[in-house]
């Protein structure tokens, strides 16, 4: 199954990835990263299709998408 | 064995950008780097960075870059391209830079049909200086210098530069896109790539206007800012090809 | 011996640039420098260079900035009001350490003024003009031949120091015609290696040319580097012409076209037995202050003559350091001091 990797310490918390994931697989952390931001994270709660929409919209270019 | 299907383009340095959360500049930086990499032109690209939020772009782009005085980017790009026609030269400008202080330069560079590419990021405010009204600020939009909203009688009308430029014979390709959603960002990528290809093929002047979010100076979250582009900004500045060949 | 050609100063300047290997010119029409723009349009076409008639002086100086960024020998020219518009770009050129040649064929001011010759832009050229701590090498030719020679030389100086070089001429010198010897015809200057230029990053790390330096202390370090360069220029590039400075009671100081009149007055005064000499600065910055200082206590009086309300006279006073009297005679608004007027002034001082 495809998966994504978010570089959480670099996340600024805009959450554009959250609203652009068609499967709703990206959630907001409960704790803060080093920036004091509740970073976005890949929840693995459903089936990632590897569409890369999260990476396409990420302004920080901190999301990598892998196929299996 | 995992296969990487999306990662940072080679032309975009692996450094953290200074932009605010949800700012569209980071997306646009990446898109133009992807286009440059895919066209295989990194080693002959020369970028001209503007004054404004993108003034530090040379810290992020891994190719030759200079910076220009506010609004003069197209003139600087003209000088470079005329001396080195074999290089790929682009000007990266915001709306204050391109549509206010640099109006003369963009119009005449376009009118001369300079074979350069202009990446025009329109977020409707002066971000770097603290969110003042830009030439592109929408009617009624609140900014640091239009606290009750842009008043058309006092402040004049928002300016549609691309439509103005499109009437010039020197302009060969002009498209307005947006980076407010992943789908629109993919379209923006195609437009930016086509604009560079226009130059590579020696067809002439190309410009892409990118509607972009400035959540901080729009006084909203990034998600709200993206929605505002969809519902308000793109209504006034329609997305689509304005001129092509 | 190459034949002499009859040219106006503006054309001679253009030919000096072509001989120096200038391949890029951008400019905007303004009197009294139009012959130069027209000449460059014609000659750059012939030699395969780039000529652009820009939409403004702002655009012209920034096109020159771009051409210089790309490694070309580039020039722009204008006259006083247009030079004011170029100041922003000139400051950026210095900040980015980019070579370029800028020519001012001065006219009367302030404001739109008139189109007659003037020297009222001395302060602007020598003291700054744009923002920030910077210096331009300022050359002031006094004949059509020297206008050509200075322009030719200016490109070498600009490349050597990676700094803009400014030629301060005036409407008289730009318009007048004199025979010119193209001593350098057929000579192509050595191309100076410019590893800093933007050419595309093939085979090397990317180059960045900028003047925005935000880090703590970075801008001060950059300024220190620039100031060191200006000190080097001051030590090496001062040029002046002088006559009878060892045995004169009065030494005239004048530059550019008015120095010709001053020289004629000096000769007339000498023929009448008056001990009068002349110093003609060729570089206005760096200013020949040492030359003046060295003779200051042996000279009774200096008489500075300018086509302005008195600008270079301040630099003469700084050089003299109060060791002798400094007097001034000037005409303004495009009026030219005559030989008779200067003679009257000399006689009144003696």
C-alpha cells in the first residue's frame, strides 16, 4: 500500500494537506512540534492511494509519497 | 522496495523557507523548480528575484539567481536574456512589484516580446511590509491601509494585469491559475511548465499569474484563505488561459 | 597613424565604448545626449551588440544591471533629469559590485531646467546621488578626444574594480565637434574573466548576485569591503592635469569643458605677466586632493571656476585645509563663464 512521510518538525500547521486528502487520512497531532505547532500526521486509518494531493499542496515541500 | 513517487525537485534546495504557514509562495517555488527539472534546463536557468516576500528566493532555488530593485525585474531579465539568449531567464514577481511600481517595466517588456518567462504571484496584499493594499486588492477587502475595506472611490479599482497584457502582440502565452487546492495546483504546474517551454522553443513572452494565499494578512486560517480564493478571488480574477499560441 | 575623424563629443563617447568592447547599451531620449543613443543604435547593430531604446531611464539602468549580471560590458547614458531617475539602479549596481558605465551629458537644472550645458550635477555624481555609502569613479573629459578616451578607459576601470564608472560631461562637450584620433582602432580589449557572472550553473555551483544582506553584521562587513575597494581606487586612480602650479600666485581649478576656458584665461594672464596656474581634475572622484594640498601653503589663492553655484569648490576647500584662500566664480542655468569674466576675476584677486 502507498504511504506518505511528513517531516513533522518542519510542519507549520497550515493543514492544507488535511483538507486536500481525498481519503481523510491526514490528521492533526495532539502535541506540538519544535515550532510550537500541532503538526499534521499520516493517520494510516484507511487506504492511501498514493495520489500525492497532500504533497502537491504542501507549501513547505515536506511530504514524500512512496509506492510499495 | 519502496518507490518514491513524490519528493522535492532537485532545483529546490532542502532548506526551510521563511514563508508564513499556508503561504502560496512555497508551492509556487516548488512548481517552477519541478518545471525546470522536467525540462532539463536547471543548468542554463537564470532567475530574477523581486522585492517583497519572495526576496529571499535565491536561498531556495539551486540555480543562478539575481535580485532586482522593486518592480524592475522585467528590465533586469531583459538585459540578461538579450546578452545570453541561450539561457532561460525568468522574472518572479508579486502583485505590488509587477502591478504597481513595476507596471511600466512589465508592459514594455511584454510589448517588446522579450523571450522571457514571468511568474506573477497575486495574493492581493503587500505581505513583506505588513499587509497594505495592493493594486490587486479586491473591492471591500480590509488591509493595513484600507481598514474599512478597499473603497473604490478613494482607492481605485483592482487591476487585471493579465487581461491588459493579453492585448499586446508581444505576449504569446498568458494564463491565470491558482494554488488554493491540489487540483488547481496541478493545473498551475502545467501552466508554469508551458510558460518555460514557450521560452525554450523561442516563441516569446510568457506569463503565468498565480492566485495565492496570504492567510496572515487576509486575517484568516490557511484553509479559509484557500476557500476565499475559490469563492471570491477567482470570481474576480477568473482562472484559465487568457492567451495562447 | 590612423586618420582623424570629425565627431561630436556624444559620438566620440559612443565610439570609445564600441572600441572598449561594449556590447550592450540601453537608453532613453533626452537632450543634449541624443547623438550618443543614436550612435549606439547604429554601431551596436554593426558590431553585433545589443541596443535597446528603453521605456524609461529606470528601465535602462536596470537593463544595464541585467546585462552586467550576465557578464557583458554595458553602458547607459542620459542628461541630468534622466540621471536622477537612474540613481536607484546605480546604488544597486554598487551594492551588487557590478561593473557598468554611465554617462551624464549635463544640462541646466534644477527640475526640467534647460538644455544648455551645466556642471550642477557634480554633487550627485561625486557625493552619492543614490542611497547608501558608495562611490563611483567619476571621469570628467575636457575635449572630444578625451571624451572618447575616458569612455574607453571607463570599461577597464569598471571591470577591474567591479564598480560603476561615471562620466560627467556636459551639453557643450556632447554637442561640439572636434577631430578625433581613433588610436585604438582594430584593438580589441582583453576580455576579463568574470567567474561571478550569471551564465547558468553548468559545471559549477550556482552564482547569486544580490545586495540584500540581512544577517547580523553581514551588511557592515559588505560595506567594509566596499570601503576598502574605494580606498584602493583612491590610492591608484587619481588623474589630473596641471599647469604652472609651482610658481603661481593664483591657481585656477576647473574641470570639463569650462577648464578649456580657464586654460585660455590662464594663458592670457601669463602673457600679461600674471602668475596664474591651472589644475584640471580628470577624476572628480577620486579627487586630486593631495595634488592641491601639497601646493596649498605655497599658493596665495585658488580660484575655482564651475558652471554651477559652487560644488567642486567644496572639495578644493577640503583639500586646501584653510592653508590659503579659496575663491569661486560660477555661472548657472546653462550659462558659460567667459574668458573675459575669468580674467576680471583674476585681476580683482591679484
